[in-house]
C-alpha cells in the first residue's frame, strides 16, 4: 500500500487550503482498497492508495501549486474495510510520517519524499528492505524531476495543458480543439506544449508509477514476507 501525508506549507500565514485539496484529490484518485483523502490533523491531509498511478497523480497535483509538502510511505498497512485513514496503522503510516518530515527538510529541493516502511529481515536474514529503500529513492528522484516540471509551468502553459487534459485520454489531433476553445492559434498551442514539457511529463509518469510499484513488491512486511499484498 501507499500512504500519502500532505502538509500545507506556510500555513500560519495562509488560509486553510485543506478542504480544497481534499476535493481535488478525491476527483483525481480512486481509494478502492485504501482510504479516501481526509484531514488528519491541523493543515495536513492523508490518504491510502493501492494504485501507484494514482499516487503519482496525487503527488504531482499537490506539487503543482508549490503549497504542499508531500510524503509517500510505502509498506504494510492495517486498514479495516471502509475505515478512514485515521483508523489505519502499520509501517506504511510510519513511513509516510517520516517522508513528509523529510520533504520539509528538503529545501531548496522539490518538497517530496518517498520512504520505505520495511520491517524485520528478509528470507536470507539480511536487514529488511535494502532493495526497497533503493527503489523508493529511485521513485523519489523521478517524482522530484516531474514535480519541478509541473511547478515551474506558467499559468498560460497550464491553461493549454488543462484544456488538453479535459478532452480525455485520446489526445491525438486535439490541439486544434484546444486552440478553438482558448481563442489562440494551433501553432501557439503546439509551442506552448513544447515549452511546458507536457509530452515529457506524460511519458515519464508511467515510469514513476512502475518504480513505486516495484518498491512496494520489494518491501518486507510483518513476518518477513514481501509486502506485495498491501
């Protein structure tokens, strides 16, 4: 499982943005097998996801505004069916707490961290999770690159990117439609997409998800088994 703990940056000098983020993340992600995003404490949001692609979606959405620290914990989760994330326990939650604290300490880097929730020893008796730790570090590196890309995108670039995304998964040949919707030329749409790094982002998202999933399969849970089941 993947536990995301997302904390608002500079909350003492800003309004409470938690309800807005929760609404946005609930549209983006399907909590099937996990727990929907909700306020955990203060200006903090937490959710449990089974799908690594949804983790990537949630993390990059939070990083887009630059207003959030994002911690991703990978590991065993105990969560009764239908329970909220506040009722959950397990190494994945501990790892998510460590991850968000690491994200806060990451300045001036992209404020995201991925932490392994490995426990015990593996079948060979070596400390648990060495490979899982490396896999989490690799996932973190790719997500930080993507996070910088989405955070540095200008408002004008986001207008074009968001318009294209609203057209659905089949984006081939849709630049003309975007141009008509926004009242700009098709050439402007094309140039903006190139400058925004949109193609690179969407090409790399599956790689980030694959690395998260690999980390999940390599992390040792209770009993010394790989935490492949959550």
